[in-house]
C-alpha cells in the first residue's frame, strides 16, 4: 500500500471511530437503533465477511448458489474491510506465511500491530497489486468482483444516504459508524487475540489459538487454531463445546439447497495433527465430506 492509501485508511478508521462516539448522545439512542445495528452488523459482518469472504471465497470450504454468493459478497463489501479480491488475497497471504516473514499481520510484531496497525502503518508484507492478482486469481477472473473493487465507498455512501432518509442521523450513526466499529474489532480480534490468547488443540507452525470469547463475538472465527490446522474446513468449532454459529448457517443453507460442496476434516486428519494430550472428541459421523 502506498503512503497516500495508508494515510487515507488511517484517517478513515479514526473518523469512523470518532463518528461512533455520537452513539453516546441520548438524542441518538433508542431501541430501534440497537435493532438496526444488530441486523446490519449481522448482514455485513457475519453473512458478508465471516461466511462469504472467509469461508466461501478465501477457502472455498463451502459453495453457495451464485446469486447468494454475490449478495453476501455485496454485504461483505459494505463491512468496509476491503473489496473481496483484496480481502481474500491478504487473508490467503496470512495463511501462507502465518506469524512468519511475509504475514501481513503477524502476531510476532505485537498485539496492536496484528489488531490494527498493519492496516495503516508501513507494512512490507502487505500484498502488492501483482501479489493480490496472484493470490486471488479465481476472484480476479470474475467481472463482478473486479467491479466491487471500485464500488466499496460509493456503496457505503448510498447505504448511509438510505439510512438517513429512513431514520435520520441516529440510523446513520448506528447503522454505519457503530456497525463498522463493532465488526472491525470482531474481525481484528481474530488476527490479534486468536493468535495470542486461548488454547491450542492442533500442531500448526503459527501461534494461532482457540479463544472462546473471540469465537462468540465473531460467530465462530475464534476457533482459530482449528482453522489454521484445517483452513479448508467450513466448520471451525470442532469439539462439542466449540460453538460455531457460522457453521450452523452452513448447515441450514445446505438443508435449504442453497449450499453444497461442504468440506470438513476427517477424524483421522484431526487425530494426526492433535497434540498428544488432547482427547479426541471426534464423532465418526462428522468425518466425511457432505
Ligand atoms: Zn490467523
Ligand atoms: Zn482463513
């Protein structure tokens, strides 16, 4: 990222956080605002980023019907974490170099770096334009995703205008600024806390951890050691107590005929990578591709 882009990102993030502080004004608070926040954060952060950007587009752990994939990718673009091509390329590079040289947000450089600083400070590991095309050729091949790369800010402006017309400034503050702050930190905690805090079930070459409270905040993404062990898996919570709400979505969409090609690790794969002192909670019924 060049200096102008980094400054733009840093300034934008600061302004979004400052804008969210307006939620503390009593005049801009009501129950309907909180309901709007929940619905908007669910659509953009959970369906958009967690399900579509991460499990569908980055890792191809499940396939959605194409119109639904595009709809959820549009939601993800509204989370303002980068367009799908950029997000997928950055995340694939993270997996390729996790916590080593070349990782765009390595925890080796500290919690704050992995959480947010990597986005706006000089970052030699941030993928170049060539690398972005190389890490995400499948998305780059689709005109829809190339178009979204130019539409992130205009789409956010259209959403803000629609919210203003429907609910005034309160809906803009809660539906845009508070929502962005909530979903930013939910995603960022996966990169920071879930590479530092919690337990490790599987032997991976990075410092990824399973962190229950990050998993609750991020609808299952906090089972991040499981995820680094089996990046292809649509299911991140692998033991019975590892609640993974995004996985429930995958199952529900499959039941509705809207998702298929679901991949999860077999019991043998899990046993092979587990630390010796971890009891296997594998259910034989879980061990197959759906
Ligand atoms: Zn990671
Ligand atoms: Zn991943």
